C-alpha cells in the first residue's frame, strides 16, 4: 500500500489522522468540517450502536425521533443552554433556491423565500424535546419518561479533526423526565455506569468516572457526570457525559406534573450522550504504528483466513479445508472472512489486515495441509504460532477472549502507571510533561482552574467519584482543599 | 381514552391523522412540517430498518455516512437533479448566533458569520456522494461500489401530512457505482425486488412493480422503478423507488474508471430509497375504525396478556400461570407484554391494545383458571375463542402465522378487485370514481399524461413490469397505444 507511514512517537497527531484515512475509517468531505464515515468505519460504529442500544433498552428506555431543526424562539428559551451553543450554530434562513438570472445553469438563494423565524440545526435537542414533553407530561403517571434518540447534530467548530471534533457528528442523546430530584440523579448516574461498563468491557478502554467542575458542565446542567479515557499520548478524552439538568428545562418550557397528592410541580430532567468521538477513543487507546488494534468485541472482521498457494489446484485444496472451518466459526457467532482474491499477494493482505486491526489472522499453506496445522497470528501482540487443525475453533474462541483481556489489561496498566499524584506546583508541571492524569489538590475556585488552564493547557477532567476526602493545599493558590481532582491535557 | 373516533367512510383523511396521533405513532412538532416520531411509532420503524438492513447486507451492500450539508456548487452540478429539488431546499447561510443588543436574553443571527458558500440541507445525497466517489473510484477493481446510508433528509413541503409528506423525514438511500450499463440496470431491478418482497412478506402489502413515465422520473434518472401500493380508499401510494441513473452523475462529477483494457470510461450509477412514508402505507393498508391492524412480523408487541381479576390474591394466582407462558413465548422469539397495571380497567386495556394493533390479545380470568383455558382475541378479524392452556404456545405461533396470511390475503383481494380495466374515457372516469387503479391505454406523450392529470387528478403510477404488449387506443387522444399503464389518484 502506497501511503505514508508515521510513527506515534514522531507525530502522534499526524499518526492518528493518517491511520483514520489509511484504515478506511473516515475522511474529510467537501463540506468544511464534516466527515464521510467510510464503510469500514461505519461497521465499527454500527457495532457500538447495537451494544449501546441493547443496554439502553435493558434499562427501560425507548427510542424516538425529534426534528433536526429548532426554531430560534425555542432554542433561546433555556438561556444558559442557548448561550453555551449560540456561537456554533448552523442557521437555516431560507427554504428555496432559484435560477440565477445572471448565470444560466446556476442557482441562487431565493430572497423571497426567507423564513419568518430562523431554524437552528440542532447542536443538542433539549430545547425541541422539552417543548414536546410539555404536551406529554401531565401527571405523575406519565413519569418517568425514558427516551433516547439516535441522530446527527451540528456544532460549527473552527478546528476540526476526524471523529474527535467535526461540525456534524452522529450520536445518541437520552432525555428523561422524572418526578423527583433523587430519581433523576439516580438515572444520570445509572447511564454513566452504562457508558463506563460499555467502554471497559466492549471497547476495552479503562475509564475514570467523575463529575465535572461547574466551569466544565454542560450548558444548562446542574451536574455533569463524565467518563474520561486516557489515550496513548497521555492525553485525556472525554468519552461520554450524563447530565442532571435539575428543573432548568422544565422551568424554561413550563413542564409541570400533578403529583399523587394533587399539587403541581416542575419535572426533573437528565440527558446523556456518546458520539462518533468514541471512534477516536477506540483508535487512539489501542492502535500501534502498523495500524488499528481492535478488541475482538468491536471488530467487524474478527478472523481473517489467507491461503498461501501456488496455482489454482493448491488454492482449491486449501479452500476445501477452509470451508468447514469458516462454517464452524460462523456458528459460534465469530465473524470470519476468507480472502482468496488472486489480485493481491499474501504479503499485501497481511499488511492490509494488520492496518485494519483484524484480531486474528490465519494463514494456510501447502505445508500446513501436510502437517494438519495452520499459522495463527494475533494482531495485538504480533505473536505467531503454528497450531493443529484439531480443535481449531476452540483455540480461536479462547484466543479471541485472551486478546480482549490482553488489550484491556494493557490499557489499564498504562492508565494506572500514568496517574501521577502530586502536591506542589513544580511536581504538577513535571507530571504534565510526562503525560497522563495528574491527581492534585485544587482550591475549588473557577479562578484558579482558569489560571492553571492558561498556564499549562491542563483542565480539570473530573472530580473522581471514587475519591476519598483528604485535607491538602491547592497546588497553585496553596489555599486549603478537601479533595484531589484529576487534571490532564485533553482532546 | 378521550379522543374523537372517526370512521374511514366518513373522512378517510381525518381518520388517518387521528389514528396516527391516537395510536401514539407520531405528532406534529413545533417546527413547521416536521414531525416527532413517538416511541411506539419508532419501534415499528426500527423493525422495518432491521429487516431492510438485513436484506441490503445480504445483497452485498455496506452502510456508510455522508454529510448532511451539500455546498451549493456541488448541489447544482447535476442540473436536472438540482432543478428538481431547488424549490424545496432548506438553506444554511450563517454559522453563528449572537446576543440581541436590543433584547436582553434573546439571540439574533450574527451578520458577521455569513457563509461564503451556502449549504443545502440534503434533500437526497447523489451530489455529495458522487463528489466523494470521484476519489474512491479509479479502476474497474474498485467497482461495483455498493453503499447504503440511513439518514434524515429535508424537502421543504408546503402541505404536509404525518409520515406521508413531511419536511424532514427518515430514509435509507442506496448509491451504487458499476462498470457497465447492464450491471447498473440489474442492480436497480434487484433492489426493486428487495423492496417488493419486503412490502409483501413483511408489511403484508401487495404491490405493483413498474417503471415511471419520463414525467414522473426522479430528477436526474434515466429510469425510475417503483412499487405502488393500494390504500383502503383506493388511492395509490408510491412505497419505494429504485433509479437507474445512467452516467449522469458520473459526468457531472467527472467520475471515470480504467477498464481492464486500459480505457477510461464514465461510471454507471443507481440509487434507491424507502422512507418513513412506509409507516403511512402500513397504517392505511390494513387498519380499521377501531385502530391499527399490524401484521405480526412488524408489531412491536405481538401478544398482550391481560389478567381479569378482583383483588390481589386472584391477580397473584393468574400471574403465576402467566409467567411460564410468557417465558415460553419469548423463547420462540415472540414479543409478549403482560399488562397487570392496576391503574386501568381491563376494558380500557382492551381498547388500548386494539387501537395499537397488537395482533393477539389473551385474557385470563378466574373461570379460565378453573377450566384450564384462556380467551384469545385476534385483532384482524376480531374473533374471540376460548382455548386450552395445553399447547397454548403452539396455538399462538400458528395463530400469528394465520393472522399474517389473512391480512395479506385480504389486502391482495382488495387490490385485485380494484384494478379496473377500461377502454374509453367514460369508463375511465367512472372507474376513477369507484377508486383503485385503472388499467388503460395511453398514447405515450407527456402532453396527454398532463391533460389527464389536470382533468382527473389521476397520474400514471407506473407501466407495470409484468404487463404484456397489447394494441389499443389511448383513452383520451384515441391515438394508437401498444401497452396498458396504471392510473390512479395518489398520495
């Protein structure tokens, strides 16, 4: 394959972009800041969707669909939310084109087709959804309302990066309504747990669960929960957030319910989402200089079989051996591809599937036929082994499990050894240079948080949920602090 | 339930709208022409998606995702396509809002954030996709390219109706590229067959397969294939289309490939789509004055079990009988709901599940417990029967199959008896008044087609694929014709 190979240690950012493009995951489109998700990338996203959707339904949620557009008057109703997104809104102002009188065959916007009220392309759907919930919720009997939506959203970003930050992205957004504050908080925490479990068991990415500081909260939330992953360059990536919205949207859209006792009260809300950003996390958490490393759970192709042959007769003999193996693997729910194309050499194929992160590669040549063996190569450790055809399906099944565990364990070890506990500013700066998360005391003020950000580009990723209270002094202001928080430079 | 009950014979259109809203399928949103698809409606759409997606993958297609926006210069590249959609385009002109200096807390479009080039919200994606394919296709080895996208699209409609015609709708759009004309035509026909098979076996709606007249073709297509369903009011509904696009988009975007022989040729294209409009077809093809009638294949709940009881002790005894039944049905892949809510009477529940089209209702009361029976009611024919608990799962399984067949057979009989073959203008007008499809001779000119449409509101739905050539005279012009075509008033 004729593409530029870049090593992580030379230019991590360029390595990432190249990998996304070369592994056929996504590419930039003709529309500024928007990406095309290519079939191989989309197949991975579909697997994420299926797994998440299953978990949402198991926790009692239903899917629905709300409009792409938000009328400006609804958009601005919850002021903090509107303020938070106003600067990145794509705005529809007209609903018709017409022929350009000065330029045959070309079109111009028809000035007679100006909308009375501008429409915002949803950057998030709280406004349109809560204006709808107003009609759906009258009584405590209508609660809880547990709804999720799979959708595209648009946030006009100036600096974009494939998957990590694009003007349009795909996501799911849960929007729930509850009769009590406590129930809403429990929901927000439950969905954070769903995200964390999904990230760890399915994407094999260890995460830290925590809450954001007020500065870093979702616009319109009373509390934002987050899961933070650590990438191989030591930077943090926010992988999913779950918000306790209090009664902010209920008040903005006047959504009240009759309690059992007959009083009228504002409804309590949550929202929570993960996006195609998870693709970026998956790529950056595990891959190496040769290409993607995909945990078997998420790999569109889990096993690839490549025949090593000279001449059609040899190929035919190999294919006859491969067929029952393929069938047996499929029966076990293992996705397997037999690549017997004669347009590419086997060396090319090896590199191709390495680039695409296929967890297990099986090569079968004439010598294997004689010895009743195959050559197995695992993508994660690059180990090769010659194994017997007897009991091969079981060997592969165990191997896939082992690969999943190994990938997670490696990422977990990396994360654990890169959380630095520091007590002074000098230690803090040194730790940031090493990369990773820095656990440090902070005085709890937005001013100090801002100052640290300005000086070091590090932000408070979260106040971890599993932290214990501990007296200390803020690394910058030396004022007293009761708890460590996690700092990091982040995507 | 406190809603207005409307009969089909009194006002079919109002009956439809009421049913969509009362059965919790969808409702109008705060955005002109856009709908909210409610959880129950979306669950049906999800089942359609799963089935279609499976069929697309079985026929070799992969999913991908392309941008929501199309830059104006790309949009106008294929002139016929652009002309066809120009009048219904939502146009993004700005990318930022700012605080209204005259109106604290309100926002206005920031005039400094005007886009250099306007972005069209995709009404269909040929333009953005073919501008991308240009980079993906170099050689015959890159072909065929078989891609599908699940997406939202926007066509600014002046008169909208839930599911049938909305400004934003959900759909899938297949976009394929081929090295020969013949292969592209075969693809377009294959996907039409996929749609027809899906409509008949899954939605239980018989369809007529045919090609559109040049007048009714998709803008930019050389041939448009269609499946046309007949609704209960005799009107036609176009349920899916598949287009042979010739080399029109390849020429507009300069997409050539190197043949095996080393020459450069333009690529051949197809596109094909079905949308949430299918929800409208499903509702109108089968439902009655009491509510939805859903074929079991598409019903989110296939069996509902309702306990008839007085007091908690009786409920407990019934629930103990129901539990193993529920488990046994689930094991067979039958979706079953046990509605033991004490907040609603059983009569209310009966009406509710009738309205929602649940195919099989099982009621169990104290007398059933004594007799080892249950009462089964089927939604389609409204028959009730008392059946033994012994072998109940098998009874239900057979019943679901029977319901599916009965619904299809009924729709097929209705369709067959409402295709009127006529030879004169008087017969034509009389047949149209009766409703249904009218099979008649047409002279093949767009002028006559237009005249007939103006006088009767009937359009040529299609030239059926299974038609036989037959000499005749055009019903309007009395000019010679070689083939009958199907006319109807349509949605």
